[in-house]
C-alpha cells in the first residue's frame, strides 16, 4: 500500500487538499479526526487525561474540555508534552490499524506535526507538503479558528519552519490561490500516485 503523509503549517489548506484526494478515490486518514474520537465521551484517552490533569479538564458529558486544555497547553510546554504522551501513541496505533484495513488504491495520512514528531516514518513512504505564504496562513487561520494573529504566530513558531518543511518534502502543493488551482494540483498528484501505487 502506497501511503503518503500530508502535512503543512496551520492555515495552509491541508484539509481542503485531503478532501479533494478523497473525492478522487484516495483513502484519507486524518489524525485530527482520530484525536477528536479519542477525546469524545467514552473515548480511549479520557481516563488517562483525567488521571494526569484532573476533573477540570473533562466536561460533564465525559469529553475533553478543549478550551481548558487549549489554554493550559498553550503556555505550558510540560503539560503539552504530557498530553501528547497520552494521545500520540493512541493516534499512531489507530492510524496503523486503518492502514491495515484500507481498501483504497493509495492512502493519504493527514498529520499536522508529521515532521516535528517523526512518529510516522515507518508508516509513510512519501511526504506531501501543502505550502503557502505566512501572510496567507495567518489570514486563513484567524478567519477560520477565531484565534488572533498573535496566537496563530505562536502556533507557527512551535511548528518546523517553512524552509525546513519544504526541504523534507517529496511533493509540494502551493496553495496561495483559489480552490480550482488547488484542485488542479491535487488531480496531477493523484495521477502520479495512482501510477506509483500500481508500480509498487
């Protein structure tokens, strides 16, 4: 199975690109979606999060209190590492399970921190980076998430630099323009990946 790791900075358009790949017939595994599942009421991570962080970080319904946790890990690197130590192995196991079960011609695994963690080296064969200018990143991320520019810049600072990301890419989508431009690039890569998948 050909497995492509799709990554990019905040606001680069990873989800939009992944959605187009999905429409074209690729299998898509999104680690953010898996993280959401793990932190819902009854999710696999809830007990461990409660043990490590306390009741304050769990809602009355038994889900992760995202706002409280976001506020905590934003300023506290130690807390962020503790949360990642709970979530990342569970996410990785679920990705591996879904890769095993996949029936698609090839797979796109969306991992925002693909290059930062290095956890998926054994799973993905190629790295696809969705890239755009920092100005576009900031305007998209502030419009979409409700975060202010300072918060978005702090998230960008915690991610690998744009140059570093591009330096590790096997393929690059430049997502500075409109959706039709993005669609054209994804379609071209889809053809390439179909050929690679058949070759492998």
